């Protein structure tokens, strides 16, 4: 029989078709007993590999009665014939040869995609022990984590990557980003994740570094109910002194009890549409409005002698039901709660260049304690019948950060010693409901999806006050020293829908062509508003200026005329905007093996998009002309996959994609970022970025779930958006421009190996070992010529010399040249234990552009080493699982700094400490 070169999906189909005619051998067990079932909680790699091998390495060819022929030229040699008994005793038994299929060790996800991609499984998530999707994705080659929330793919910022949930886009609750932060997603709700680094037309055209598609848990194979309780702490935080403020009675749950609601007096004043000041309101009215704001519970920062430890609890359950019609209905429900604390103590400095040397001029010592509370829930329903399935997924995530922070030191611009105090409450909600279906009709496949998601961010009572230090006493004049009370809201909604239609045409034995096409619709709307107020002072007696903040900002001092409540919200649309993005997209794609072992995928996507940002004047001024970007793009993509040797393949890809400016980057609204203490303002004169992407990768799967791969990539960016820093008087402002051009190139290496223990003995003899490593080198260059121009906000859209804003030859912001992960661990199925050490190295990167004539700000993440240990054991006939996690064992610090001429300025530097946690779970 001729050797057959079958694709993996055809191998599975062949197994199914032969199931009625082939009896597979069974391995006998002593006394004909059943094989014991695997432990319910502990799911080792060996079990996973066994299941994977059964799916991805079937090697059965079609039965023939004729003698076996020689293999085709270039095909692998056939193994020795194996006899199979036919189920029909009257038929002459057929001889079925087992043919060595090319690619038998290539895992299923890598077979089904023609693109350069990486995958995270549930086993990967458990082994690494990462708590959120953001943390887990840093283990993937070429990915790095910024600000603990945003994942950069191949060094490109979050604007060049998109995040999907079950294939549908998500809105963001972040004022500075349109991309949803991935720390919102607890790993407990995830079944896995796909990171696709080369573009294919079925994905959105906003594709630079890649697309991250998170998959939630689906229909369970068997009923389960699992409970997990955990706790932990951080060496810089837990049981140490920290800062806090009272807030409300329910802050520990992450929900305010109504204390932070705008009082009725303030709401009535805002409803008038007038600026709240002495020109529009009487003195008595201003006293009444200012006195209505909550005072002591939200103003007074207290020292807490012992910060409590962290706590988490997760409950999950699932069950499937066989319906009378033969369909199967599945239900999954997950709920989680986490309360954690984090203190930071460090230095914040600003520098001044003197004779070629950068020296600190403003220098603060700061303390910051944040209480983070996350509540999440997921409910999923799935229905399967025949070749059809429908899923309904509902997700809710509520994340709150309560922060108290102070900084003290010399302010160079003010010429005095100062103490700044902040109390903050940031509440983020994400609601998402998705309905999707997959249907097979012979050679036709039809998939559809619809999603509605809403993201909210509420930041009531952001409080700030500055005191000056004179002769050991702190004073606040409410005029020379500033204070502020701010209320900001952000609502981001996203409705999306789409379908994919595919037809599979057999070309010959073992080869076929898949023709597909589809349509996608996206409607993203965002409303953002910020109101700022101040207690303005006149001739305040020194005795009053020395008062504690709650006595100082009291109704008594307002009634006495020492203070006047006034609004300082920016006008001319600087405080509010409405934004929208509507996209209609269609694509066609052909994925075919026209020649044996050469898979070709090519197609194009057409996107018609309109993005608008309308600034809103809150005080009735004339509406400004909205910023509108209307473009239609044709985005081609092609990939070749050549299976040139047993379990080895080469991928080549080329595509054109885009990156749109984010809403916040287009809106001329001022926003103070509490993470960096910097003021941001958008630029309505930005335009889209266009990218050319080239990829090449060689993959060798030398055993099941074991591989070595290496790849090259190159990207050419036309008009990339770059962040620049400028000075407005004594205020430092960070804004954005389109740099003329930039390029990015590099290579990736990825390795994973599993092996049995080479040593004998009680500890080593039963263990199976894992070694994994990946490394990514990336380099970039911003290209600026003498004749190039940019269109900054400061120039009101007029062309300005680009070299005055962007440095030629500089690195792209956020790019780390070197990213590396090393993973070493073992598992012991007999003793039901597993341990893993993970080390991550991220080299320095530009976190922000420096002021004119100053160097860029550099962040150096360095090396972090983590450890995870899992152990299952029995208590009263119930299996429990113990998990221990340790993070940042080497005690790497956070460092953001500038260097010039041998001088160094620490813009933001603090100790991270080591974090430890333990948890106990059981399944019913």
C-alpha cells in the first residue's frame, strides 16, 4: 500500500471511520480489574501527555486487500504491518498497515493553525501558579508585562496588540488605554489562551505585535464542585507599618457603602451646567456645597501598625446533563474573592542638566499602601447535539484599589520642603455576555458569535493636599499650597458580532483545501468626565494653616470665610469627551495543501472604520469640531507551512496591518496618572499607524509535547504613535505625536523537554522532569529625517520639525531587547506532587520620553525567580491539594531612572519584596 501523508484532522477522521471495522488492543490488568481512575485534583503531565498522544499521533492508514506497495518518494518508511480483527466474522480479515505520518508529535493547536502562535493550557496555568492572565502570559516567548497589567508582544506597546475573550473584543476601564488590562482576568476562569504573532485575515486588522485570545472554561466532562481557600503576604507589606484611611464600612469587600457618592448639594450645583464659583453661586451656596463633601473619613491618612495578610477564596462547579433528544447540556459556574495589600517605599526624583551631568533637583521619599479587592464570577451554559454546539458565557469582574500615599522632600520649583498626601479609590467593573455557536454540515462549517460588554471606572473623592515645612511645622495656606478633590467616571461599551463560513474541498488522499470567509462588526463607545474642585484660601491665620487636614477643610473654616469652595475643572473640552469606533470588516481566506507537505494560507481582510472623539464643554461653550478618522484598509496576509521532515516544519508569513490611536491619545483632556504622578494630555491630530509584518519560524517537535523552535521577525511601522514629554511652565506634561517611521526586528528561541529521572532512589525514582526555556531578542529604531514633520497639540495641528520632538535612532518606547524565561520542574504521579522553578529576565526599556534636552526614562525589570509546589493527599477518604507559591525570590526592585554624564536621577524606585502564598483546595 502506498504511504499516506495525512494531515492531523484527516488522521482523526480516519480513526472515526475505521472505528466500526477495527478492534484496538487492550492492555490487560491484574484479575481483569478496571484501570484505576486518575486523581480528581492532581492532573499530572503524564496524564495530559497520554491524552495528547491519543489525539495527535494516530498512525493508521486505510485498509486494502492488496499487498503493501512501496512508499511514495520522499514519504516516511512504513512500520511493520499490524493485523486487526474485523468486527464482521464473515468477512475476510483485512490487513491494515500502520503508516508513519509526518508530524505525529506536532500538538493539535499547532496543527490546526497555519500561523506563528503560542498556546497556554490549563496545565500551564496550574504549573506556573500565576494568579492572573497578565502574569501567566509573561511565560510565553516574546511577551513582557508592563505596570503589572498590560502585556507587550515583541516589545510593542499595548496599542499594537488586541485582547479577545472567546474570540470577541472587550472594552477597557482604563483612562489611558483602549486595550483591556489583563490583570482583570483571574486564571481560575481560564481554560487557556492563544497568542498569535502573525496576522491572519479572520482576526481584527489592529494587529501589530499580536492578538491574545483568552478562552474561558466550557462544558465539563463530569460533574464537579471545587473549593479553594488561600492566604499569603509580602515581605515589604505584611505585618509591617503602612498607610490607610477609613473610607467606608464596606471597603474591605471592594464596594463603597455610599459614603463616596456625590452629595445632593453638589449634584444639584453640577446640574445647573455652570462652573461652581463665586461668579455663578452666592457665598452661602458655596459654603453649603463645600460643607456637604465627606471630610474626615476620606481626608485623614493614618498609620496602620500591622498591614494584614492577603486572603482569597474560589468556588467552582459544573455539571452536564444528557437530554432525551440526545443532546448534552453543560453548566459551569465560578466565583472568586481576593483581598490583598501592597506597600511601596522609595524615591521619586526630577532632574536638571548641569554642564552635561544630570543631577536631582526635586526629590521625594514616598510611602504608598494599596488595598486591592477583586470579585469575579462566571456562568457558562453549553449545548451540544450531533455536530452542533451553542455556548452562552457571562462574566463579571469587579476590581477596586484603595490607596493612601504620601511623599515628602524638596520641591525645586516651589523652593521649599513639602508634604503631599493622597487618598484614592478606583473602582473598575467589567460585564460581558457572549453567545456563540459552531455547526457542521458535511463539508460546510458555520460559526457565529455575538457579544455585549460594558466596562466602568469610577474614581470618586480623589483627594490631594500639600503642606509646606517651616521650622519643623507644616502649613497649608490653600493658595500658595494646593489641594484638590476630584470625581471622574468612565463608561466604555462594546457590541460586536460576526460569523465565519468555511467549505472543505478534498484535493486528493490526505490533502484538501479549506475556503473560508466571514464578516465582523464592532461598535465601541466611550464617555469620560472629570470634575476638579479646590478649597481656595485667602488670608488664613497661621494657626488655621497648621491644622490637621480634616479640621482645616471644615465647614467652620468655610463659614468663617477662611476658605472658599470653587471648581477648577478645565474648560474648552479639557475635562470630558465622547468617543466612538465603528468597524465593518469582511475577509476571505484559502488554507490548502496544494502540494504534499506544503500548506498555503492566504487571504485578505477589508476594514472600513470610523473613529471619532468629540470633546465636551461642560459649561455650555460652543462644541469643538470632532476628531474623525475614516479609513478603509485592504489588509493582505499569506503564510506557508512546509513539513520538510519528520515532526519538523517551516513557517513563512507576510502581512499588512494597522494600529489606531487610542481614544485617550486623541482627546485633549488632562489626566493625572497616580501610578507615575505625571500629567497626560491627548493630541487630536494623530493618525493611524500602518505596519508591514514578516515572520519566519522553524519548529521541531521531537516528542509528544516537546519541541525546539526558532524564528525571525521584522516589522516596518509607518507613522507610529510615540509619547513625548514637554514642559508647560513648571508642569511636566506627557503627550503624543506620530513619529515618521520605525522598524523592529529580532529572533525567538523556544525549547521544552520532558524526561524520566536518571537517578534511582526514594525521591528521584518516581519523578518526571521538565525543562523549558525561551529567549527573544528585539531591536528597534525610530527614523527621523531633517525634512520630516510632526503635528503636535502645542502647534494646534501645524507642522513642526520632527527632530524637535522625536530622536532619530532611538528605541521604540516599551521595548526590551532581551526577554528570557527558564522553567525547571518535576512531577511525581505516584506521590501526587509537582514543583516548578520559573526565572524571568527582562532587560531595560524606555518607560517614558525625557523632557527636552534630557535622556529618556529607563525601567529595568531585571530577573525575577518564582517557585510553585503542589501536593495532593487524602484526609478521611477525601483528596485535598496543597499549593505553595513564592514570587520574586531574589528580591528584585522596581527601578525607573535617567542617566546622563555619570549622573543618575531615580524617577520612581522602590522595593518589591518577596510574596508568598498558600492555598488548599478540594473537589467534591
